[in-house]
């Protein structure tokens, strides 16, 4: 029924616009300014995206944007009692409308007395009960600040109050959730994002997201005393998707070579991450080759991070696998035998981060060798995000 009523309204408005404009409406084309709305923006969508706030939400019935044959634009705003506002606009105005639809979320329900969170463009966040909501001002009551009014034009989001999300907003989003010390999580970077990483000031790498799901990277060593042609280098790729609200799945590959000295390692891997960007655990499995031989067993990773303050996360990264090597047989050690040992590399430490820069300080150990050194071998890296 609602759809029928909307269609009838569109038909009535179409005839009204023909009479009002006294022009050949069929020489124009009603356009869709954003995929979240149709060619006719109804009153519900106007309120949801806080559009055309020069006019009362109670009076406005809808709006349309038309493109003329000369590539100019016209905005028609339909008000109550048959009133129509016609405005000549340009491409920039159309883009501004589209941008508001993309950015703004308003989920307020009229006469709802539960608490809402109101976020402003300047980053401010208010929580309270909304008493009135107009195109000019939102009035609400908060137990912390009392009664307050906010200009509607300054609002970017209005949502039901959620204490967990409110805490996340205060902390700010973790900007370094796509990796641990070195191992990747299954949380993807957004398209166009990337980072540079420097481990021990000796291993430099960069990663860049060519899409919302695919990240490519490469790096090399700058170890003093070693010729350029003998330095190590590597390339890597990761594809990752968010499957549910708290589960991510990804996979990729890594190729590691040692310049003119020869020798290489290649590995394909899959990772699954459970949790949020601030608190998560990741299990990974990889299999590949070393030198000219396939690995006899896969390699596993178990990693996790938890955010303990606005600028600090506690992290661990652990590798598990079988190491094979040749050992001479006594007493003459002429003959050799292959030794296979299960080894684990564990690491734990802190990540200190800002919006763009992070520093990891950790310790590594290989307890399965029987030579546990507390607290471990120091590890440090620097990451700059762009």
C-alpha cells in the first residue's frame, strides 16, 4: 500500500511540475543522484539523510533533480498544499546532495523517548533523549550536560544509543588492524589505503590496497656490509573479506628471495580472524616450498590483539611448524641423517599508535629449543600509514 501511495504521489507531482514549470518536461531527464535513493526522493529519504534543511520536514513531500539538454540542472522541491520550489543548480550542487546521502545517517523515530547518540561533523558526540527534531535544530536532554540544542546542519549521524559503539567512537578506530608484528590478519584495508613498515631499520616494505579486498606489497633488506645484489627481497599479496559482523576470511601468498646468492621461499596461506578491529584473534595456515623442495608440513600462525587504551594494544604473534635439517652421525660424522623437530616461535609485546604512525615493541622466543631466554629477543618495527 505504501508503494502504491508513493507512486500516486509521484504521478500527481509530475503533473504538478508540468503545470508549474510551463516547460516541456519530457525534454528533461530526472536523474538518480545516489543509488540509495531513486529519481524521486521522498519525504522519508529527505529526513533520513537530512536533505534540503531550508524547509520544514513536516512540509516537504519530496524532491527531484532534472538534467536539461544543455547539461544544466534543476531541483524541484515539492511542499504541502501544492507548493513547488524550483531552483537552478549546477553539477557541484548535485554532488553535494549525493555526498550528504553517502555520509549522513539519521535513524531517529518520532516520539521515541529512548536514548540516541548524535555525532557532529566536527567529531563531537552527544548522548541523550531527543525532545524535538526539526530542520533547524535538534533539542535533547542529557544527564551529563542537561538540555541542549544542536543545529541540524552540523549533524552527521543519529543512532540508537549503544554503549559499546560509543566507547569505540571515543577511542577512535584502530588504524593498524590489518596485521600483527608481521603476520597478516584477515581484516582488509580500504581501497587506496596502505602503509610502510620498517623492521629493525633493516627490512623495509610497503603495502597498498588496490581495492577494498585486495592488498599488494613488496619489500627488501638494507643490511650493512652486504652488497646490493645479495640483499633479500620479497613480494606478497592478500585478498580478504568480511563474512559476518565479527568474522573475516582471507588468503594470499609470499615470495622471498635472496638476490645473487640464490635460494627462495614461497608460501600460500589462508587466515581467519574473529572479533573486532580492536580485539581479535587470527588463525592461519600456510604451505609452500623452500629451495627446490616442497615443505614437508604446513606452517601455522596463531595471533591476537586487544586494545587496552586509546593509543596502546597488547599483541601476540606465534608461528608453529616443523624444521628439518641434516645432522652428522657419530663417530666419524661422514654420514648424515635428517632431523625433524617441531618448533614454535612466540612473541608478545605492545603496539603504540596514532592515526598514521605506530611502533611495535615486543620480545621473541623459541621455547621448543630448550633455550628459553626471558624476556626474549627484542623486536621493534615502525609503521607509517597513508
